[in-house]
């Protein structure tokens, strides 16, 4: 048995991991009000009393090989220091939140030392890198899954797992209030609104923002009245403004700090970088054009390991191309602008198409909505008991 208030070590990388871990901490604190938590995390975790020995952005990387190598030594140094600290003063449980490249190896070492380990968010072995199954089996005592089909898949591999729902499905309202969101952003109900989300990492923005903003220039030329809103991660706002200025569209954009959910609630369509944000857009029931661009070597390596025809989460979960994906060389400004305007035109010319997409995303929302904090905390309690 563990103490009445267990010590929980956690590692969450990037903005999405910080969100997931913050909600998990809500469940742990509801079960153990005096729970102590420490490790690597972001602002949402720290708001809940988490002691961040390193900030989560220290783990942020982009791509598969080239970008990772540039920061590999620093990341490995952090992991060695964290491992030593946790082995010297063992927590009751270690929870790795996403960031599998960092967390799975660390979990394996801690588990070998007798520390209970949990991995929150099953690595996408159903999409690419199926070879990770063995690594998960040796690293995690339990996996908390955010998609309903994952526990059965893991069970077939002898890995204990619990479906806890996707936390975003509880955070995002089932019926978003577009009018209220627009009012907060100074937009009217009659405005045609495009949201552009070029990623939350500096390297993503470096690769993706330019073609996105070049597409925005084409869209603005064709539709002068359109309102284009860009939610920017605070640390990247200056860089985003710089790229927009270089593309000649800075004056045509409204760039806001953070507030991505507010912008998604307000928009008619979004041009969006592949990642968790695409699932957020789906939960807001918004038409979207998914795109991505990375270093060519990283792209070739990723494509070689890809197991499904889809890259965007909405398409993966719906098992078909419900929204377009324009990736790498296909992500030209002309193609992006055309795909966005196709959705905008559909609002007037084919509203049934928009309605079908909204219905599909509402069903997806219902499938993903569970009491994630409580279910996750219950699974961890059972593991500790």
C-alpha cells in the first residue's frame, strides 16, 4: 500500500501534454487532496501545484531525425539527471504523459527499479511505428488510452490498459457558441472567418507558416472581406508576425496570443497544422484543411513507417478522408487556398455537406467524452493498491 498522499512523478512534453497532465492532476487531487507531484511540466500543471524541475518546452522537437539530433544531447542530459533524481528518491508512481521517445526509456529504467509506471496516451502504434509494442510492454505497468479502440489492441499484446476518454472532449463544449466567441474577438455573426493554426513549436512554424500565409494572401485577394485570425503560442508570436510581414500579409491578419479554442469556436473553416489541434478543430465541429511540412529526410523516414493512409486525427478516427490533407510537396499556397475556399463556398452552395461533417464530428465527440480525470485516477489507484 502507498501513503495516504502518494508522491507522483510526471513528465509532460509540449503544450498538448501539459493540457493532458493538468486534467490528470485534477483527478489525482480529487482522490488525494495532498498529492505531491514533480518532474517536467508546463503552466497548466504548475497551476495545480506541480513542481516543475524543468519546463515542458525543453522536450519540444519537430520531425523525426534531423531536428531531433540538433537537440538530442540536451534532452538526453535532462533525462539522465531526472532518472538519477527519481532513483535516489523514489516516487510511488511515475506517469509519462505522451512524449514516448523521452518517456518510454525512462519508464523502463524506473520500472526495473521497482517503481510503478503509467504511460498516458498510447503511442500511435496503429498509425506508424508498430515496433514500439515491445518497448511499451517492457516500460509501462499500465497504459491510459484516449481512443476507445486502443485497450483491445494493447490487450492482444499482453499490455494492461484502460480507456479514459479524450480530455479535450470534456473541455470543448458539444455545441460551441460561435456568436459569443466572435463577440469576444470583435467579429460579427455575418463575417466570413478563417482561422490559421501554423503549429505550436518553433520548428513547425518555421516550415509551415510561410505557405499558410502565402495561401492567406491568395484567399484575401479573392475574398477581400474575409477575416483571418491566427492564434499564436506566446513564445512564437514575434516569429509568426515576422513571417507574416515577410509574406506581405501582416496587415491582413489578426494575430492573438493563445486563445486557440476561442478562435476555433469563432471560425467558419481552419487551415491547420497536423497534430492535436486538428482533433480540437473536429470537436469544435469546424471544416478544416490539414497540412504539414517538415525536413525532407524526416518526411521520407516518417512515410516509410506510416501504417495508414491518413495523417490527420479526424480522418484517422473517422477511417476516411472526411477533410482534405495537403502534406509536404502537396502543400503549395495555391492548393491550400483552393481547398480552404472550397469549404467556404460550400457554406453557401452546399450547406448539406457542412451539416454532414458537423454530424460526423458530433458523433466522434460523443465517442471520446468520458470523465477522464476520475477514470485515470481510479486506474492509478488500482495500480498502486
